[in-house]
C-alpha cells in the first residue's frame, strides 16, 4: 500500500465514520444536503455541502443550525447580543422577522459551510441518493479498503515494515473513539424560557406578577435514530435523567419563582445526551461530577472493547513497506 493510498483511505474513513455516527444521533457533522429551495441559487435542493464544525461563522457566512427542531442551512444576516439573525438567499424575510423565531444562539450552530472563492463547496444533486444509499457508501468504502489492501499485498515486499494492519486498526479505533466523544458533546444544547416579571402580569402571554410561581411542562426530545440517555438540568428544574428511544419525546415539570424585580428574565435548561453504554444510574452519578465525564468513560470503554477484539482478527499483515 502506497502512502497516497493510505491518505485516500484516511480521508474516506475520516468523513464516513463521523458522518455515519452523526446520522445515527440525528445531526450533521462534516457533510449534509439541502432539502429545500430557501438558499437557491447558492445551494439548490439536494446539493451536498461540507461543514467546518470548528467555526460558528460571521456576517455573510452560510451556517448550519437548529431552527425550531430542524437542521437548517441559511446565511448570517446580522449578529446581535441575543444571537444570530439568519436568512435564506431565496427568502424575502429573515427567519426572525416579526418574532417568528428567536435569534440563533451559538450553541445551536454546528458549523459553517465550507466555501472556495466565496462559493460553497458542493456536489450537485447527490443528496437524492444519500438517505437510500448510506449503507452502499459504507460498503463502497470497505470495498475500496479491500482493493487497496489487496493491491498493496501483491506488490513486491521490501525489507522494512512501516505500516501493518494492526496499526491501521488501532488508528481507526482511535478515530472512532474521538468521533464518538466529539459528536456526543456537539449534540448538547440549551432550552431557553423567557418571561417578564411585571405588575401587568397575566395581560399577555409570558407576563407574570412579581413573586408568583410558574408551573409548566418542558418538552425534551431525542433527535437520534438510536436510544439515548438524556439529562436535563438547570436551576428551574430538578436534574432529570431519562432513557428515550429514537425520536421519542418526554415532558418534565418546570417550576419558576418569578423575581420581585420587574424586568425580562431568561432561564436556561441544559440538555445533554449520552450513549446507552453505561447503566443510567452510573451515567447520572458521573454527570453530577462533571457533565463530560460519562462521555469520556463511554469512549474509553469502546476503545478498550476494540482493543480486545483486535487479536481475534488474525495475525498482523504488512500493508506498506519501504526500502531504505
């Protein structure tokens, strides 16, 4: 196997592994596609585009964010203290006009669309085949791996071993572990509850008398296709840990004591998701120590499991050699 073969394989798996996990947990990671004409002609329906998950974008950039429970790709129209104002290139109004949606907070933005020369890097029309062919993509990648490995083994063996199947396996195991932790933490978010403490309490929705108590239910959802352990916490609720099936919703009680000082308040409820690898009680206890601790422990367990499986795959084989 040549160095260029290894590089191509690393790129393929580096995109497919995170994107596949992202698909299962219900959020784009590096790659997604457009399912409306709101960004026409910049991005057309079914265009596949690429995401930089380490950037939140600036004015004029195209970002991917959660809008009313749906992943949306629109351009940043303005940035305010409350969040981002967004707009589709083909839309007349912004997403926030007339209070239709709140400004988008940074924690709801999963990345910026990668552009070259101001134009999105995209593959036109490929999105039509993604949902029905996700398995075929993975199978195709495995086929490429097989072809590259076979080709490499047929080449004349040289004296010094540089890369073996064992080393590649360990590298992929590490990639999977890091991807699990990264995607798991990126799926976290906050739910904001805004209300006003005012002497005119009750005259409008969201207006309450100072010193009164608000009791309502908050709906939380598991957007993943697989079961996840979801933990909700904040000063207005008791920390609640639930096991939710894929796409399942649940309601939890919220109790707010309205401050006596008259003004507008915003309380936040943090939502964190974890893979159902550990018992719920263990996840809950680890969460109370540090919210990221359950995710790290789960990643370590997966890595150790992959290490335990590796000897069962057979003796290491040489896939890349080099003569010095």
